């Protein structure tokens, strides 16, 4: 895993002498986490973290608002070279940082553009931690009322360290049935009823 991340750093870095990873403020996981961590390291070395974050926010906005661009990025049948050329055009038009451009080209070459939005989200999570912000998302089966939101926010703030700022958002997902799923930074707590039902079902299946 470490060697994979280091290879990504070298590919994303604008410096030919880049040899070591810069440690991220928190861990982010999965394929998107590896790309985001490598990008964070490369952008740190080129002192372009803020610019790269701005670039990726614009890319995410483009994915949301431009249907043609989104379909192009997600289309698995298109040749990698066609996608690479398109990403180069996007980077030039948007005047992105070199590290951002390198990311777009590398993901196109590796056939990973379907993870672009997730990589951008992971990178923004790293940047929030870099600024001392704790990104928290609370998922419930039904929308929380004002009193419920206030109570949850107060509970979460009690766990913050000195100097940390809570960035709190809520999401509704009926599939969890009840309870809540809480993501705080790189930590994940599943307190949903759906999760309990799954555990009970597995326990019963094992016992039978």
C-alpha cells in the first residue's frame, strides 16, 4: 500500500525529486483515499493545496451541472486516450494547478475517472482536517427536527479537541430504517436499526 501511494505521489508531483509521502492529517480510505492522499502530498510540496482544493470543487460542480461532461467521465466504453485528451483540455481551460492536471491525466490513464468525485470529496476531507475542521455527517431515516439537530450538534461538539471546528451536515436515508449513522472525520459509527437487523439475521442464520 505504501509503495502504491509513493508511486502515485511521484506521478502527481511537479517536482522530479519527489521521493517521500507527506503525512496526511487524517486517514482516508479506498482507491479514492489513495489518490487523495497522494495528491495532498504532491500539492503540499508544491505549496498549492488551496488552489488544488478550489480546482476540485470546480470539477465537482462541473460533474453536477454538466450532464455531457458527467456522462463522458463515467462512460466505461470510451478509450483511455480520448479521456486523457479531454481531461487535458479541461485542465487547460480551467487553468488548474499542475498537481490537479496530473491527477486528471493519471486517473484517465488508469481508467479511474469514475472515482473522480469521490477523490475530490476525500481531498476536501483532508483539507478540512488540515484547517482544524472536523467534518461530520449524520444520516437518519427521517429528517431531524430543530431540537434534534441542536442536540446532536451539541453532543458532537463535546468530543472536539481545543482549536477544532465542527463542520456538521445531515442526510436522510430511509434504508437505515431508524437510528443514525455518524461519520466524524475518518471515523464511522453505524447505530442504525438496519445494521442491528442485519446482525440479528446473521446471528440467527449461524445458529440454525
